[in-house]
């Protein structure tokens, strides 16, 4: 996983008016804590924070946070966003160690084309869009890719089928469905109608056969 660097201002004054002033100045108020250090009130450049959290690693980016000349390895957690603009109003930075296991939510990306499903006018239905993964910070994947090229109608890919990187685990039920090939309602109704027609044809043929035997008798 990539590591990004941020410089944090320290010694900010608490309070809603001070937080508004910081945001107007293009900064995001926050706090750094974890691993026994006393919480430190900080402020970071909003554009640099946005860049850090929109990298390939997303919200799971490892951040080398320079706080008063001292670097802390951290991850951004508990983001508070503006209800309308969705900009970050406040961020918690949690100190992590490279040798500890942390729990993060990793996005699930579908790759490939489910041609069998498409040919049958079906739908690829994704039930699970992210997975809680336990791993050391350096082993956290940017995303979990799921190849759906072999998926057919009536088949599914479960959590147990996912390929996690070495050292990563999950507590999610292995039987939970990640993605499935589903028949559309129209296709299902067509199949049902065809099945009913086949049954009716079979019954009609049987009746005709029975009638013919009766006439011969």
C-alpha cells in the first residue's frame, strides 16, 4: 500500500468559530490519538487531505503525519462531512504500527464480463460492495477484485471464493453471497411459460395416446 505524507499544524484553538475560520482558510481541523499518546489537536490542508484520501488506497491510505517535526504513522478515521457539500469538516487520525493488525473496510470491484449472463438477458447482482478485512497496514489491499467472467445464471460467488492477499483475513460469513447471476423477471416469466407449455404438451400427448389405446380396444 502506498504511503502519503501530510504536514499538520498544531496548537489550534478549539471551538466552532475557530473551526469555521480554519475551513475558510482551506484547512481541516482534526485530532491525532492512539497508542498511548495524549490527543493532539491538529489542522491539515484540505486539498492535500483530499488528495491523500482519493489515491488508490482511498480511505485506507497510510499517512505519515508530520506533527511539529515528529512523524506519526496514522490512518484517517471518523471523517465528518458537510451535509450538503460533502467536504470533510473534521478528521480523526489514529496512530498505527506497521506490525499490528488493523480492521478496515476494503471495496470489492467486479472485473471481467459475465457473457453467459448477458446472453441469457440476465443481471449481475452484487450483494456485497465491501469487506471488513484484518491485516497489517502494509498488507491492506486497495481493493478486492472478483472475476465474474465465468458466472452464469443461477450461480454465485461467495466470500469463501474471494482471494485475499497473504496475511489478510475476514470474519464475514464465508457463505455470504458477493455477486450472483440472476434471471430478469421477463426472462424468468418466459422460462416459466415455456416450462408450462412443455408440461401441457406432454400431458396432451399422453391423453392422445390413452385415447388411441381406448379406440383400439
